[in-house]
C-alpha cells in the first residue's frame, strides 16, 4: 500500500510532502492550489489527499509545475490535469522530455551494473509497479512564462536553471520564505543512497549528463536559502 511518509507546512501556504518514493510541494491560498511535481502515476490519490490535508480541494488545482520530466515527478500530472482542468508547465528546455518527444529516463539497462547492490532490485520493482515504465508524457504541457512565476495562490517562484539530471531541469526558489525546491539536482536521501539527511547527488546513472549535473549542483547558491525541499529525502533546514 502506497502511503505518504510525512507532510510539513514549512511556511504559510507551502506544504511539503514526502511521498512513497519522491516528493512534491503543495502551494495553497486565495482559493487556489498549485503543485510542484506530483509523484508517480500511482501517487495521484496521495497527491489529492495532500491537497485536502492542506485545507484545500483538488478541484482548486490550477497548475502543476514540473522540475523535470522523470516518471516519479511527472507521473500523475496528466491525469490530474484532465480531472481538474489544471495546466502543466516546465522549463522550455525540458518540454521535449515532459511531452515525451524525447525520453531522458533511466532504463533497465542502466541499472544492470548496479543490480547486485543492496536495494536496487526492490527499488526497480516498486518503481515499475508505481507506473514508472508507463506513458506519462503530457503533450499539452507549456513552458514557464518567464523567470519569475506568479502563482494563483499569492506566492511567487524564481526559476533556477540546473541542467544535467535532465536537459532542462530547473529548481524553484520562493524568496519570501527562502524555500528552495531542488528537484533532483541535489537530494537528501533515496533508496539507492546510503546516507540520509544531507545534501548529495543521486547515483550517476540517473543523470542524463553527469558532468553537467555535477556542475549544476556545485553552482547552487544556498546563501539566501533557509529550507531545502528535495525531490527525494526529508526536508533540510539550513
């Protein structure tokens, strides 16, 4: 049974959700909801439950902002968009991946060199069961409308380009609460990582361009950040 690991209201109108395998963030306010990422296809009921936990309704969903087009972050967006009439947006450079005009996604072949490492097979099986190999592309997705996104909830987000994990991977920074949503450029944990609770990168085979991913991780400026909300693992207060 898939379950939410934890929820944390990190600032007014910002609910961080640590999902079964990946995380998402619920922005709510002014009678509206906007999401950043939304888990695997199988996580759709949990995403809707987390919206209700924030005191809103799934019908209030206006937009889903995607940090990158991997199945564990994009997966439930198409069904959520259809059910609730929400728009799906991502960075312009990530649109081909989100629309599945190209596929920058870890494959079974990529996992073979690590198949004997503890946890790899179990993680792969759970990812497949959650819909990780399904068709999750969103042909109707559009590009972010600028480098600063004004949310219908009253929040605003600055887009930070961090290519490498995928070609158009982006982080999102909320300046008022000093919250940085990092997607997968850096994380604080994962089933295939030994450590948890510290900023680190995912194993190299997850990255479309390993060198660029490392450069993006190094380039992140955390001086103005108080809270890191990663795509995997628990939140980190700096």
